[in-house]
């Protein structure tokens, strides 16, 4: 894959792009203590969030977690029950949707069925009263960007799902909005097309320098495209961090469980100090040690979260200095080519741990098989200590 | 449209299928085409004082000669006769004018009604549709008579306006063209409201959100999105009321005065007082020809609409 000009130009900038770490940076969008109630139901519960210019931000959560409501409030289709939204310093309260410098790509695409592709893309530009030649030029540019030039004269019902999605995208970026909102943009596409489009979205964002806010329930999608992810649950923003941090440093059981696969070992703190916390397992028999700066007081209930690929498994005994060693039996095994996933039932408990192994050699003298007795262990710094 | 290859399902005889298709065709043949052909034939006949009041009659017992005589007896005279009376021509034109004006009035009244119904909370929409259909539970004739009671010099309307002190003298509404319009709009309004409601109700509201999102204020998105997308309903509603309104008889007869003479009344006059069945049939056939053009347009739009959805 060759580098595109925009990638060449913006690549290095991109790598060091982290304005949220800079205390002097002024965010483009600020949600301040946003609450939204529908009758008795609290859809969004006291959410505060800053999004910076040129950021690709994802709101991730299961359906009904309030992510779409939060986005619709930014677009102006819903109004917060309390709290304040500002965009580039301007309070958006009372600004109708048609005067907000944000554009949205709808989940259903919401293309105008009585207009051609061209007219759909031109719709927003016409509202601004741009001169005709300029509109035509901009529409042509947009159609070129999404590779839909041959379909300009078609009506939406004459297009495939993927093509409609591109029309919707072209229409939403035609006005060069300050912020582009994408509501489950890739949900209706098949896997291959989705992956392609994810990369196209990222390229586009680099090329146009827009700020993207994307709503999705697909964690893979969020991980691929985002600079930062906000994980939501029951109307609350649970964690806001980069994809890497979300994966490696989840701040609670919910996030750990929602993103990827994880083993949660429930236990009680035995002692803490000296850069490590000792935990006695409750659902998994054993004494565990976890690397942590400041641990909770002894006696408090915690969970050790360990990703499957950070667990080690072997038929032979582990090295003598290994920590957190468990024994068990292989219950299930899935060979996936690059990885093999093992489900291991731990002796003396109901616990089943998920361990994945990279298949780094083509052959093995004695591969692990069903019903094998195995040793499982993980390093102290492989585990994340979760208190909530 | 994709071309569907008609594959013969196993175990179904072609006769079974033909039988299923034959039933509606038979229905149309017996109850629509046959009566029309009879009317057409009578329109080419001559008026006589007899039972039935026209000739020639086809008598197959007379053999080939009788058939030849029968066709020789037919003529276009009744059609020429229509044009000899300017009254008839004026009746055609006034029918078209009244029907067209009433259709426009109904569109103007029905659109906001249908719009409000389609935007009403989902739970009360069936009730509103019910309310629109409710008048049909009473006979049209009785409802038109009721309007006489309302519009009369001493009727409900004049009495209330005078009681309120808005007018001193009673308004002359009954037996004027205004009364005909009131009657037409009242009687046919549901046929305009329902297709409009149907097309407005299925309008996807995210389209209006999308329009707003792209910088289009609500009053503009109404014209740029709502109206174009409800056009099939507008067209269906207009033809549904225009076509029967042209041939309307009861309303102009009961509510109209000497100033309104519609083609339905001309038809009635020929049929009953004049006992001129051939003349009446010629008027009816000519009316049908006049209406074939709008009916064809309507059919065409409907077909396109169905294709567009597929």
C-alpha cells in the first residue's frame, strides 16, 4: 500500500496528535454537565466531555446507552434538560439545527428519494445560496472524493447500500462543516466494505481536517478509526481515553468487559505497597500479585483483569520465578490461523479462563489438545486492578 | 425492474392459474364492459315512443339480413344533437369548471388537515382517520338535504349569524354556485384527505431532520421535501375527487339554482323527463371520453409510483 499525499504530509503530525493532554488547548466542542430526560427515563446523565479540533472521537456503547441522544443534542434535534453545549466558544442553546455548523450522516442515510445523487449532495450548498457554478464544482469534487461520479444522475433507490452510504457521506461533508457527526455510519455494510470505508473515513478526515464525532456500538470500528473513545453505559460516560488506553487500562469492569475479551478474577486485597498489590482469589483459588502504584486498602473487593493474549499457557511447568500460576484442563480450543484460543477450566473452581496463543511457528512437537492438563500464568504487570 | 423469469411451479396446472386470473376478468367483463357496450349501442340508436324507448333492436331470428338492418339503423345523430344545444356544451364546461375549482378548494383544505393528522401522536391517528370516514355512515342524499337546512334563508347558518349580529339580512347561499361548492367540498373531502394522509404519514421524519441539518429551515423544507414527496397523494386525491365531481348530479340539483347546470343534470333531463335514452347515452359516452384523458394520466402516474417503489 502506497502512502497517499495527505498521509505523507500529515503522518508525523498525526502521530503526535494529542491536544487533550495539553492543558492550554481550547476544545472545539464542550459538553458541560449534560442531562437529558425523556419523562422518567434519564437518557444522558451528567456528561461532561471536551472534543478538540481535528479529533476523531467515538462514542461507544450498547444501544440505549445515550450516545445517540448526546450526538443529536449537538446537532440540535434534542435539547438538554440541563447543562450547556458550546461549539467554538458559542453556546448552542437556542440555535436551531439549520444554523449549526455541524452536519450529520444519518444511520438510515436519510437521502432524499425524489432527488438524484447530485441534487442530494447539492442540497446543503443550495441552502447557503452559493452561486450555481460553485455548487456544481463542489458537487463534482465531492462525488470524485467518494468515487460516485458515474452515478450522479441516479436516484437513491437505484443505488446499492454501499453507494447510498457514500452519497450520505458526500452530502454531509459538502458544506465543510466544523464538525461531522456520524451515527452508526457503517452498520449497514458488510464486513469487507466496512473495513474499506473505515480507512477511507480516516483518509478523508486527514485530507479535510474536519472534526469527527462518531456514534457506534461496534468496538472494533471505534478502535480502528478513533483518536479517543468515550465509552458510555446507562447515560453515563464511563471512560474517555485513546483506543490503546481503553484496551490496556480499562478503569472499571464494564469497560474491560465491553472492549475485547478479558478474564476477570474476583478477589480481596491482602496487602498493598512497594509497587504491588497482593490479592486472594475468591472465584479462582490462589494468591495473586499485581503491579500497581497505589492499591486499595486491605480487605477491599477488587478484580484482576487480564487479557487472553497476556496469559501464558504451557504443558510443562512454568519457570520457577513465575507469578500467578494456575493449573487446569483444556475445555475448548479454537484454531484461528494466527491465533489459537483456549478455554481452560481452573482446578478446584468453576472458573474458565480464556487464553490466546500466537501461532509463531508452523509446527509444534506436541501441540496443546483437548483435555490436556496445562499450566496457566501471567506476569504481575499483565493484570489491571479494577475496583469498580 | 428486474426481469422475472416465469418458472412453472411443480404440480400447478396452467388451468388452475388461468382460472384464478379469469375470475376478475370475468367480473369486469360482465359488470363493466357489457353495461358500457349497451350504453354505447343505445347512444347510436334512435329515440322512439315504445318499450324500450329506442330502436333498432337486434333480432337474431331474422338471420343475416336482420343484422345488416340493425347496423344500418345505427347513427351518430345523437352526438350531433348534443352540439346543437348550447346548453349541453355549457353544461360540459361548467361541470369541468366547477369540478376543477372544487378540487383546488379541497386540496387547499385537505392538505393542512392531512398534514396535522400525519403529525398527530401515533395513538390518536386511527381516531382521526375514523373521524374523516365517519360521514360515510350516513347516506350522501341525507347529508346534502341537511345542507339545505343549514344554508337556507331561514336556515341554521343565517339564524346564527343574525343572532350573533354579524349580518342584518339573511345571506343568499342556497341555490347559488357557492352552495354547490360547499356541497362538493363537504361531500368529497374525505377522498382528498385520505390519499394525502397516506402519503404524508409514510414520510420519513429523518428526511426533515436531514434537511434541517443541511441548513434548510422548516418552512423551506416543507416545499422542498414534504410537498414533492407527497405529490403522489396530491395527484391521487385530485383525480379521486375531480372525476366523480364532473358527473355529479345530486349536489347541483339540490343545492344549486338556475345558474348552475351541470352535465349530470343534463343527463337526467334527457333520461327521465324527455325519455330520450339515446340522447342521454350519447352525453354519458362523451363525458367518458372527456374524462379518459385525466384518467389515463392518473393511471400513468400510479404505475410510475409503483415502479419507483420497487
